């Protein structure tokens, strides 16, 4: 085969042949979970990334403002889901992913538009801070879901008591400011100041909010930790770039101290309130405190990951929490399209009555994050076990992609898999852009 070619040329031909084989191997009937070997080379990861990029897996449709809708599904009932709107939380995760992989302009534009939205509606923050409204009415709180094209608030009732969303905005805004990618305009500093004063006003460290999952309000570590991460990032920025007395950050240190104490009291659990309707040990939202926020230490991170993998991980994905009735078995038969994604924050009991134990939806958001967490550990320690766990969860993430037999195009990232007539299938929210962002980052970390 090699004839009289020198050894160096033979090695090149051999390696080239292997690469061509692997690339033809991907996407031609081989399940995505098998694309990577136990200890994949950088080339294997790049090939998987290149193939998925070519398939459109990592397309992030944007409004003219640079913001992202929550999902980009094309099924006839999609408009009824409300996922064509902008969620602050989702946009921060997407913007961070793009910023982290070097698509800086896209990430910064999205964050700048979020800040513009809150600047445009600063009167709502001011009214809350000055007690001109009753904050028990969540419609009076800063809105965390809105029209991404016009930056207008939406009229329908929603669970706007979401302190984590505001914490995420503080966190990424200040990271971009510290990196020199976002401009520190007077309007930006005004919004950051108002957010601090608002979090102080509601005493976020003991405020009951609807949190990541927009459900029953409670005092939850995932919200406190996210707000704390934002406040600490802001403090670091202000230490590096003092801005004088024209903006009020006087409550920042107390907010950080109170949040730190509350978070340490609750972790590694999500909620320790006595009320059994809200008390919750394991919740996958706690993973975000480890990545991307890096607000918890290594020991707590491992405990959170252990709790999630032992108590919430299923054969396909990971439950948000045990007892989660959103997209429970036969969800489409049990609820109309209008009701499936409506606001359940006031009372989930009706929906909860539909859940059969052990048949919670298995989400695709979390395996990529666990993969990254182990990837961070591997970079720091070089541990073979950390690398093994990183690739294990990355393979699970790839296995969650839709296939050619799905009702959606192949190689898309579903929000979750739910059981319908005894079979696990993707739910109607596919692709979910937040999941795409997490998978893209997990592949990036596999190259480190």
C-alpha cells in the first residue's frame, strides 16, 4: 500500500485515512453517542463539532436586537408555547456560550439589548425600590420575559418574581465589562445600580421567588447563588473601575454578605423551608452555580453533582427535580396546547395530579453542564476519572440529539424527552436554544 514512501509519509497517510474514516463514520447511521472513543482525540471532537455545525445544530436565530427567542421549533402549535419570546435567563446562557467560544460580538449585542430593555423600563425598578407598588403582585416586579424585537413588555400574566434572571444579567454584564467587551455607559451603570438596590429592597437572600423553573415561589439556593454571583462580579468590576458617587452601590457589600450567609445555610440543597410543598433537596438548577457561575467551591460542586446524578439522572436525560409534572407522561393528551406551557407558578397541584411516579420528563440541559464541570476538574487536576466522567456525560448529551425518525429534523437539541404512550420522545420545544448553547460549550471544553 505504501510502496517506497518514507516513514513520515506513511504515518501521514495512515493518520489521514483514519480521519477520513472517522468523518465518514459520523452521521452515516452511527448513533451520536458512539462518535467519540473512551479517550477521544481533539480531532474526534472537532469532527463531531464540524458535522453538527454543518447540520445546523448550533444555529441561533436572532431578532434585530441581537436577542434570542427561547426555541426555534417549526411545528404548527409552536406559537401557542410562548417560546418565541425572550427570557432573560436563556439569553444570558446563550450569550455567555457565544462569548466564551469567541463569537464576542453576538454575545455582547444580546447583553447590551437586555440592559437596554431594563433601562427603557427603569420606572418599574424604581417603583419597586421606592415601595410604590406591592411586590407580592409579581406583575409589578421587573419583567424577565418580553418581546425581543420591540423590547416591549408582554401583557399576559407571568411569574416575573425571578431573582436568578436578574442575577444572571448582573453577572454576565460585569464579566463583559471587566473583559473590556461591553461599554460602561451611564445607562449601563444606572441599570446595574438599580438592580443592586432592587435586590436589597426585596432582601433576595430570604425572598421567595419562582426561580429557574418559574413555579411555586420559595427561598431557593439556585436563585440566591445566581444573584450572589452577579453581585460579586459587580464588586470586582467596581474595584477595578471606580465610578464615583453618581451611581448608588452603597448596599452592595451588605447584599453580598447576606447572600453568602444564606447560601451556605441552604447548600447543598435547593430549599430547606419546612413547608413540604416547597422543601426540596435535589434540583438540577444547582448545577449552574458550579458552571457557568463558579460561585460554589469544589467540595460543594461534587456534592451537588453527586446528588443530581444519583437522584435525578435517568436513562436519557436528567429530571429537573423529583415530582416535576411539567411534560409528564402523555402530557399532550392530558393538556391542550394552550395550557401546556402556561403560568403554573401560583398552583401546580392540578398539573402535579397528572404525574405518575418515575415518569418525569428527562431534560437535555444538564448533561452538557456536568460534562463541563468534570472538564474543568480535568484541566485543573489531569485526573483520568474526571476525563472519563466528562466524556461520559458528553456522550449522553450527543445521544439526546434527535434522529432521522423524529418528528423534528435530525441533530436538534430538544428541551426534554417525555413519555408518550409508553415511548420516550422529544417534547414540543425543539430545538431549545439554551440546550444548544450548553452542548456547544461542552464540545469546546472537550478540546481543552
